[in-house]
């Protein structure tokens, strides 16, 4: 199926401000793009792009004082099938993980592994390592947190989500990623916004 995706974001700045925007499809999906991304800003400002260490396409610009609208539009193809279920997937010991996976074991501003490590081991340490343990983490997060757009907060961390038990999509992801990392399972996530695709919110 073809999915048209895009964005129109308007921000207000008190003074000229340097921006780095990560709004494009990741390079891993470049072969699936059917209509290349068109972007513009209003007012028109010079932009440049680069790829960061994670392969994200980043757009740099300096926003002028006042309103700035950033707009993008493209079409991508997707088979519409759910992700593969691989119950035989195994965990590797940390000593055998590829070097480029080690970064995804570390804590971060939103994923406080130091604050959730004991809870993670208490809840999931006895679960057989592999797919089943990751699925147990995902199931826990799904049932532990109540989704609520009205409770969104840009500063909420995984530790806070764990205790507040409410959040939005990224809060679910932050908690699942953190619990995996606490158990030495490399994890990262991507974020996408599908707020106006006509699919009702499911309780």
C-alpha cells in the first residue's frame, strides 16, 4: 500500500535560532520511497542536510525571529503486514554483542537505566532470556501505562512513566527501551506521528 506522509509545523521564535530537524524517513527505508520528499519553509530560509551517526537525515537551518513554518510531503510503500514474530530469537551475552550495539545498552536523558535496573531485574530477571523476555517487557508496559494525549509532557522520563503510569506513545517506548537496556538487551526506538490518519484511538 502507498502511504502519503508529511508534516506542517509552525513555530514562533523570539530571536534568530539555529535548528536541527529530524523529520525525514530513515535511510534504511529509502528504497521504499515512491514520491521523494518535498520540503520548504515559510519564510524561505537556507537549509542544508547531513546524516548523523545513527543514519538519520538531519536538516539544519536558522529560524528568523517570528513565525516559521516547516513543511514536508512524500509517499512511501509498505506491505501493511505486522512485524515478524520470532519466538526463537535469542539474547547474546554482552561480551558477544557487536560493537555498534553497545551504545543501545546505555542510559540516557529519558532512559534512566540506573534508576530502573533493580525493578527490571526483579520483574524480568527470572524470565527465560530471548524473545519471550522482550515480549514480557512489552506486555508489562502495555498493561502498566494508560494512554492519554492530555497527559503528554515533553520532560517525562521512563522512571516517571513507570511511577505515574500514564503517557503517550514515546513514553511507552521509553519505558520498554529502558527495561530492555537494564537487562543488557540493546534497544532503541523511532518516533512517528500518525495523528490524523482517521484511525480511532483504542482504549
